[in-house]
């Protein structure tokens, strides 16, 4: 199941819903060949909401932003899916799914897998 979730999170459809709205023309030092990111914090938060059902915490944001700018969304997505929190919550057999009521209560946008 984890491989399916990763494939969906790396898909152009997910990109269009959860990443592209925050990608712009403002250069933020992204690596060659990677699209510049205008609002990386919002894009990162959208990924965390979709993959973990929560907002990214401020303590982690600077590190994740650095990875995003240097390596792109693919690395950030894989880091989240390969991370301890994801494994502890969903393992290899569960789909990361948070009810729409819980997403609304925590203020996560509706970018579901």
C-alpha cells in the first residue's frame, strides 16, 4: 500500500491539487531543473496535511523547506512516506486517511489522496 500511496503522491494529479497552486515564478534558490517555489511553506503544509493529516510543525519546517529548495517535492514526499511518523500511523498496509471532519477541525485543506 505504501508504494501505491507514494505513486499517487508523486502523480501529476496530486501535484496539480497539492503543489502547483503554490508554485510560481519567484525564484527561491531551487536546484537546477526544479521548478521555483513561490510559497514553499504552504506547499509543504499541504503535503503534510495530505500525507499525515496534520500541519507541518514549525520546528521541522526550516529543514523540510531546505530539502524542498535543494532537492524538490519528490524528496520531501519520499521523506514523509519513509518517516517514522508515517510508518507508526499507517504502516505498509493502511492508506493515510483523515476524516473530512477532522481535517476541518485541524484546518487542513482538502487535498486527499
